[in-house]
């Protein structure tokens, strides 16, 4: 088992931003509880975005971000020190197998669809609730 590749996740999230009619700002630097967080894709002109967190990202952020139960479907959103709302997508929630052998626990299609669903749910709320 391995997580969806970070570059592929960016591509999928970018599609969702485009579907929502939002212009993407890549690599926005924010702080959460005084720790640096790179927001992989943010809505240009708005104060919200999405960060796809690798294991290394999670380790460097430590206690600055909430612990996350991989079995929970609830979205994890943090407020940055400057007031942005960031959806945290933990890579371990988007695991896929290599489609080898008889047992397939999670297909790539399902993991990628979940990334898009989670990003879409977040962006729909942001637009509907008129977040700045």
C-alpha cells in the first residue's frame, strides 16, 4: 500500500478548483501555531486553500496540527495564524494498492475520487458560506 503521489493529488485538487471557478495560487506560505505550512493550492484572492500533507510534512508540523484518525471521514480544517482556513488532506487517508495479487483493498480510482470529493466538499462550503 502507498499513498496517492503528491503530484497526482495536486492535479486532482487543481481540477476541483477549476470546476468551482477559482483561480489557483500555488505554494502559499502560512503559519499554524507558529509552524510553517505550505498551502499547496489556495484560492487566489481568498483566504482558504488545501494542503496535502505527506508523512514528512506531518512530522515537521508536529502538534501544530490536529491529530487525525485515519478511519474518520470528517474533514480536518485549520485556521492559520493569519486567519486563512486550510483543508488538511493527510496522505495516509488516500492509500492505494498496486493491484497485484488477488486481494485489492483500495484501488487508485477510489483513492483519487476521495481526494476530489474531500476537496470539492471543502470548496463548496467555502463558496456557499462566502468565506473571504
